[in-house]
C-alpha cells in the first residue's frame, strides 16, 4: 500500500527557526520505493524518530532551493550512500540547485549518487515504482516546481510554494489528493512574498475538486488562525474534504 508521512508541517522562517512545527518535509513510499520530498531542517532527525531507514531511500526530490525545502539534502545523501561507500540513490532538483550561486548539492557528494536529474517544467520522471511529473514553473523568487506523483494509480499533487496565478491550476487537474503549502492566512501586501493564502486555496479547491485536500507548510499567521479550524471552514465552503496536516501525520492511499 502506498502512503505518505508528513515529517514536518512548518513553513516560513519564524516557524522553522523556532520549530513551532517540525520542518522535515514529506516521506513517500510505494511498492518498496521510498522518497523524501523537500528535506527541510531536521529531516534526518525526524526520520530517525519515526524509525525510517535513511539508507533505504531511493531518492530525494527538491522542489526549490530554499532552506526550508533543501537544508538536509546533503546530510541525507551522505547517510543514504553510507558516506560514499555505496553508490546509490537519485536526486531530482531544479538546475539552479546544481549550478551557480544557489547550488545546494555539495560537489564532493555528487559522485556518491547513482544519478542526478534536473527538473524542468511539465516533465515526467521515474524512480523505482514511482513516476511523477512536474507542474508549470511556479511564481516564486527561485526556480520552483510542484510535483504530481502517481502512487499505485492514485494521483497525489503537491502544490508547493507559489504566488497564485491563472496558469497554475492546469498542472494539478485530476489529482485525487492535493497537498497545498498554505504559508499565509491572508495575502501579504508585498508582491515579493509569493505564497498561497486561504482565499487562494478556496478558489483552487472550488475549481479542481480533488477527492481530498491536505493543508501544510504553515506560517505564523496560519498557526494563529488554527489550521484545523481553517480546514473545517474550507471543507464547508467548497464541499471538498479538507484536513490540516500535523507533524507525523500518515496518509494511506
């Protein structure tokens, strides 16, 4: 059976810095293939707490290079390859995560891996039994892609950090489960803060109508608004079952 586990539900610097919510990203498993999506700070620790074996990972997927999504990338590569003694594991990340001033994967670790693949917009990838495709490029300060996984025939979309824009939704049509990074309760007045808010989520759910929606990656304004209550209200208003993820939440598909 395929399942996903939320190793953390923190979003935004303040929540991550104070660890008001854990920041370990998402563990995904299907038919023996195991992935981590967006290994933020503490992923290695949270995996150990959940008794998840790092060396059993098949790969790591990085949606973008911000630290709350990629801080534990290098320590996980070192752990899953046993310090380079075992050449294994695959890393998927945007081009700027490998080249230039925003590169996040250390050069000395790269030969340890079985493969490194560059993510581009609306492309399909395969690792073990799991296939996934990327979304259109999100509107975010760095190169960012959402990820839609096919897990034993169940389509699970992760709408990661982005400003809402009209062309966003087409990539996520047909998702059975839709996970949304909802950093803000209300829109931020600055156009430089490019994150979804609750009003955006309501419009997204009304248009896409997934089987279930999961809210995660909460900033301080969302935590103060009580994510569980926000999810309940969105469910009433949209007719879509909505749950606010909590640290350690497991979802069987």
